[in-house]
C-alpha cells in the first residue's frame, strides 16, 4: 500500500511521479490527473507561470498539512479532557 505525497491518502495502484510539485516521492492517479499533469502542461506552455503555479500548489499542500496537525492535536486534547 502506497501513500500519496500530495493528498496523503492510501492507494493501491502503481505510483506516479509527483514532479514538478515535489522532486521526490509518489502520488496517486487522482492527484496525477488533477494536479501534477495540469502543472506540467502549464509549465510546458510558460515556464515562469508554471513555476509560480507549482510553488502555490506546494504552499497550499503545506498549509493543509499544518491544519491537519492542529486538528489532530485538538482531538487528542479533547479525548484527554473527557472523564
């Protein structure tokens, strides 16, 4: 079982390269179709625009991961507080 470096969900299919979003790792078919391929096409048309789009996608992924960590910590605290 693989874990997608973009959406963090488990997947069974053959992993795809997440490049240009991430230089290393793997991604699921869904993220490859919806995010990675689009970023590659934009980069092929206009390198500077593609780099900006890729940087914005990376930032959004990092922000989402930060929110997940905050929510997980909050849930742990709530469990500890229950008698």
